[in-house]
C-alpha cells in the first residue's frame, strides 16, 4: 500500500469513527426523552419553583393569645388552613368571642408574611 493510500484510509477511518460518535451522542440524547413512552422530562424552572405553603395554626394561635389579653375574654381565630410562605402574602382571619357560638365575627385580623421563614405582622380591625 502506498503512502497516499494509507493516508486516505486513515482519513476515511477517522471520519467514520467521528460519524459513529456523533450518531451515538445523538441517540443517547434522545434516550428517555419526553416523547418516549414512560419517560419523564426534567422540570421546567417554573415547576421547580412551586410555591411553598405553610400552616397558619401558629399564626392563629399567636393572634388568639394576644386578643384574649386585649379583649379580656377567650377568643377564637379562624384563618385559612394553609397560605403561600412568601414575603408579601396577605390573608384575613375572622375573630369570634369563644363563649358566643354561632355569631358573626367581631373582628378581622389582616396578616402579612414579612419574612422568608414565615415571620408575620398582623392588625385586627373591629367589624
């Protein structure tokens, strides 16, 4: 085999190996893709940033304790069960006198989440 034939054979071999590697890489990128049955896709940034929710039980208890002191009698505070734990989230809780069942709320407490850990501030306004 001449030198020119060897160089040509080496170039053809290198090109064939390169084409094979490109083909394998393209196939592996498709394996498990979302179009294949049973495959799962990576979550989008929006999906991975789903809102974190928190219970309001500690918030309603803190409000109740403070209002019991202010009102001089037991109160009952009803807040939504769960809220988004995000700075700026606001929600309202109804306040009732505990010893007066089946009555309208006597006050509404407006709560705002003001810390990423669920810290909050609130203000009660009589109804």
